[in-house]
């Protein structure tokens, strides 16, 4: 038996301005099976998004420590 997903949580790398987010929202709406895209302005999701951003930044630092890029910018 396989799992069935109701939806996904997408966490952005940085907060986007309303007008800048329009293209991202439009792109997500084009994915097959997507019926709604609702931006989160605050509330319950803030903590989860903050934790996910911290995890992502930590992972990038760990990855760079073990696999340093040859080109420094």
C-alpha cells in the first residue's frame, strides 16, 4: 500500500515581496495536480519555515566543509 499526499509545504530561501512572488506563485500553479497556492504571511508556519531555513543553511555549511568549492566568490 502506498501513501497518499494531500499537499506539500514549500519553504522559500528568503521572504519575497508580494509583487516579486507573483511569478513563483504562477509557476507553482502550473504543476499538475495543484488546485490552490496560498501564500503564508505569518502565524503558525513561521516557526517551521524558520527551522527549515536554519537546517538548509547548516547543511550548506556542512557540505562546503566536506566538499569545498574550487571557485571562491
